[in-house]
C-alpha cells in the first residue's frame, strides 16, 4: 500500500485512534480506585472545613484528613421520604446522592422549583459531627442547586438543634470568578455561623439579601448579598430553602426534633 495513498492515511489514522482509545480506557479503569479515593478525601476535607474542624487554608496530609474525619465524624444515610436513618445496602463504590438523584430508580422526580432541583435521591448523606466528649454537636447536610452559570454543590452545617447555621461551603461550582465565584470567599463564608435556618413558624427563612445584612443578632435570617452577583445570591437562597424544606431534610430534622418544630 502506498504511504501517500488515501487508503493508507485513513487506515493509519484508524489504527492510531483505536490504540489511543484502548490506552485511555485502560488508564481510566486502572486509575478508577485512585480517583474515587481522591474524591472521597476531598469531600471529607470539605466536611471538616464546614464543621470548623479544619481551616479552609490549612494544608494537611491525606492521612491526617482521614484520621480527623474518622475521629470526629460519622457518615449516616437518611431516607428523605421518611426522614429516618436507613441502611444503604449493597452499593458498589462510593455512594453519591447526586448520581442517585439522576437515576429514576433511586430518586423522586419533582415539579419545577426555584432551586431547579429536578429530582431528589431516596437516600441522602448526613454527617454527624461529634464534640470532644463524643456527643453529636452538629449535622452536615449535602446540598445543591442552580446558580447563574452552574449547579452549585456544597455542604450546610447545622447545630445539633437543627436550626442554627454553623457553616456553609461549596466544593464545586462554575460561577463567575470575582462575582458569583465569591461564594468561596472566606470573608463571605464567615458571615453564616449563627444565622437561623427556620423562622418561628418552622418555615425555611435563611436567605441572601441584596446589600449588607448586619450581624446574626441584627438579622438572624439574612446574609450579605454578593456584590454584582444577584442571580448567584438568589441561587444560594433557593438552594438552601429547598433543602431545608419538605422535599429535602425537613422530615429528618423534624423526626428527631432538631429544629424544635413538629
């Protein structure tokens, strides 16, 4: 076959594509366990940060992340339909509620809502954070919802009363750097502790307003808006009010009397 012929060029390109595909597929399979392990460590670190057990800028070894997590945090599974703890059963790999929400067999489809959450998983993850004495001190809830440009994925930490916010962080989003991307700003995240998730009637009330909100004592249900990022701010409000509502964690919080509202 002539090397400069059309057939030779097409055949050579096809062989290269097949070999590259095999190499990429093989690498993906071989590295899958390592990727899963890195994802797990990253999520564990974010839970430590939002619960105040690790500084956002602290750099520690993966072994130390795992040690601190296992020492103070218990991973629980919650049936969102019943609001009760449950067993996960035989599920290969790391359980991901977001993936479960995308599977009709493991999720409940929803009507359109402001957070643009199309479905919720039957089973969610809740992290119990213990104090120095080993008693449950706070709960960390996985939350997600749409911002301006992306789906924002994060963790909300609530006090053991189920109503007082201890922290909020995001582990993945695609909001505009310097604007909506300021959801990652340490200064903005520092405004959340001490705010109240529910009003006196037991309805989700926490919200990001336009402009400054004041201290938690002055504005217990409000947090400063992100300058130049109205839609991202609104997305954070919609996301939190959704997950604190009846389609989210409210049945769980009520069943254990965490929010004090039945």
